[in-house]
């Protein structure tokens, strides 16, 4: 995962398969980031990006 923007704080999460990224895990990541970095009251945006296959 990497932060790509600041207004609003936007994070790109890199996964092998988008279908396996459950919304509850995204919510967990959001809560952990809020607690660690003090983003209380700020909207956070998450972009789930699937890894491209090596053949492409």
C-alpha cells in the first residue's frame, strides 16, 4: 500500500486478486490508519489495484 494523494488522503492497495479483497478488510485498514496517524474526522479514499499478470 502507498499513499498517492493528500486531499483527501488517498491510498492505493496492491493485491493479487481484487475479488478476494473484502470490504471489511478495507475498513480494518482505514481504522488502523486513523488510529496510527490521527486522521480522525477526515475522509480516506482507498483504491484497490490488482497486480497485472506477467504475460501482459
